[in-house]
């Protein structure tokens, strides 16, 4: 198991309840939840990645179970990792999902790579 499928199901359920159009995409050895063609949330092993943006970043790092996302060895401002402590209760998970959804319209989509020969 490359990522925690139970957490993935919980995130999917919250997104469905909020009537959000999304699709899962395998990436980073885990799964990302794409909203409007942009990475919104993800799971790497047992940690949730949330793209919450720079406005909420500093205050979010003060919350239990939240840390800077340093997947590449250097922090990515606006992205956080969440442990079980941060998402234990359904209301906790909903809080982080909503933060990511609130930022999503402001987020820039990644540039599409073209395949050689196209």
C-alpha cells in the first residue's frame, strides 16, 4: 500500500458531501485529488497534503499535526502535511478540506507537458 486508502476514502466522502467535482490522480507514490484541474489535496503514505495557500500557511503551522510540506527537501509555502492528529475527527478533516477548497480558485494550474512528437 503506497498510501492510506482509508484516508483517501474519507477525503472522497467529504468532497462528495460538499458536491465538489474532483478526480483522483496517482502521483508522488500516492494519490492527489484534483479540483478544476489543480492539485487540491493528496495523500503520501499516511500523511495528507493540503494546498491551502500562503494566506493561511503560517497560522496553520501552529495547529497540532500540521507541518510544512518538504517533499523535495525544501519547504513548499502554501502546502502543508497533516498527520492523524490534525484529521482525527471528521470535523477536523472537513476543516482542512475546506481550507484547500477555499484556496483552489486562486491556485494556478500546472502547465501541461506535451509528449515528444506532438
